[in-house]
C-alpha cells in the first residue's frame, strides 16, 4: 500500500460543528449511524476514515447523501436490505475507507456504484477488476498519494476495466478535502469542496 509507513493523513483538516440528523443503531455487533430520507429504496454505505463513524464530518456527509434520496449507513448489507428496505446499494469511503470501497467494488456485485475518495493505491495487478461503476477522487497536492500512482491506476483501468469508471484529480487540493475541510474557513477551496461533493452525488444518482 502506498506510503504505509508514513503517519496517517486523516488528521489533516477541520472538525465540523455538526450534530447530525440521523440516529445511532445497533447492527448485530456493530454500532452505526443511519439517516433516512422520507421514502426511498436506495442506500449508500459510508466507510469512514480513522476517526470513525461518530466524527461530525462523517455524519455530515451521511446526512448530505440522505438529503439526496439515499438511506445512509455505516452498516452491513443485510441490515440495509431487511431493516431499511434498500434494493439498490452503493458505497462511499474516505481515506482508508476509500481503499475498502475499491476492494468491495471488486468483490460484491450487488453494490451498483462506488465512490473512493483519496484511498491509498495498492500496486497490484487486480486493482482494475471492478464489477460495477466506480469513481475515484484524488487531490493534486496529496502528500500521501503521489500523482504517479494515480496515473498507474488510470493506466491499469484503461487497459483492463470492463465497466464504467472515472479518475478525477482536483487541482490545488490536499488529502481529505471533500469531508475534512470546512468551506467557511477555507474559502479558496470552497469551489473544489463543493465540486467533489456534487460529483460524488451525481455518480451515485447515475448508477444506483
């Protein structure tokens, strides 16, 4: 895994002052946060960064997705199907959660779309074996994910991938910009923060 000996980059960014609109639930042995819109049969699993599902930033992203018509949970597929009535499933992940998204999109065909945000890139031959459409978000100035590794990912996907995908690099941005930066105290980054969040939702709306 890229730069695995370096300190975790998840500490970069701001902590949101946000309470959340959803509720905490117990899913077998897992505690999770769930936010539901009024009526939908679509769900997105959010895989958090190292700070966990209780971080206000993660709950903010969950509620934002729910506001766009998705049941939102850091939970298991069984719970989403049986307890939330979800029939169409997607997955989103940040940092090491982005690595998990990449893995899941090569493993579970029931996940109809995935968005991997600044997930570290494995240097292996199977990284292009996606089962369903996947969107990769990277930051131009990410000290933990060199651009040459992003280029390698693009090359392997172009050569071998059989489904839709997109790799996008956001200029001038650093690791965690979509969910770890507040627009109000980072006005210079606001257009890219908003663009990243909009791109994420548009990808899910297109395929889930």
